[in-house]
C-alpha cells in the first residue's frame, strides 16, 4: 500500500510539473527588449520640469544630417548591435547580420522571428531632435545621438509600428501597449534632458500627464 501511494504521489507531482512547464511556454514573450533602464518616474518629473518649453522648427532638416548605423564593433553596426541586444537566441553570420532569433516588440506586444520584421526605433526621433535643438549641433554630435547605445534611445520594435510613429512626439503618438507608457515617457524625458533638447507645450502636457500616473 505505501508503494502504491508513493507511485501515485510521484505521478501527481509529474503531472503538476508538466502543467507548469506547459504554462511557461504559453505565457509571456519569448524575448524582451533590453532598452537601457530609464530614470525613475520621480527623476523624470524633475528633469521634465527643467526642460525649456519652446515652439519647434523643422527648417533645414534632413535625415542624412544624422549619420546613423555606424560601425560599433568588428563587422557590427548600430542596427545589428541593437538587434542582438534586444533579441533572444540571436544567431549572426560573419557579416553580423541576424540569421535567426526571437524579438518581442514592447510597443505592440508582437513577437517576431525574422530580423527583417524589426526596425530600430530612435525613441526620440531624429526629426524631433532637430526641431528641439539638434539643428545647432555639429555633425559629430548628431551622429552620437543617432547611435546612442548608452541612453534609452534605441530599441528594436515591429517595423510598421515604428513607421506609423514616424517623427511624432508623445502628444500625438504613444505605444499601443499601455503597460509600456511609463517606461516610454521616462526614457523620452531622460534622452531630452541629457541632450538639452526643448519640449513644446503639447508634448510637455502629455509627458506630465503620463508621468503623474507612474
């Protein structure tokens, strides 16, 4: 009788273990973007309060004024470096191109297994940076901004989501995943603060509103 009981107990434990394993397969993303952790909401609120509010001006903007996807290491440029950082199980070839892996887009909650389905988003868009102060920078400063891997400025996301965002600021575009809203605005404010960029009134109002709930 004790042996039968022990066998039954073991079979129950095995069944529970199997259910847990199955649950882990079906819950959560297979990969999570590794955006450098933004400052806290409290710090972001302090930073935001110090930013200059001004009307934006896009006169003279050209994307080519921000040299991007520069070589980071060996054969790897900025795009390829972010793809490898933000993916799970990423395999690259001799040219550093991602040949396989899994990427979870935090903006919309989609998971992709082909690098071609991902864009590298400049969280604060290049045109937005130009509008709010980068027009006065040197080319070297704009290149540093466009390839910044230290601040929370570059992230791999679904390509058509990035294209829909375009050059919009948070007043007119936010990630569809509301769970990411706080992280997004904290990152936005940190980047603007670090680079001493201005904000317009609608942008500041939206950032203030979201941060108040973080």
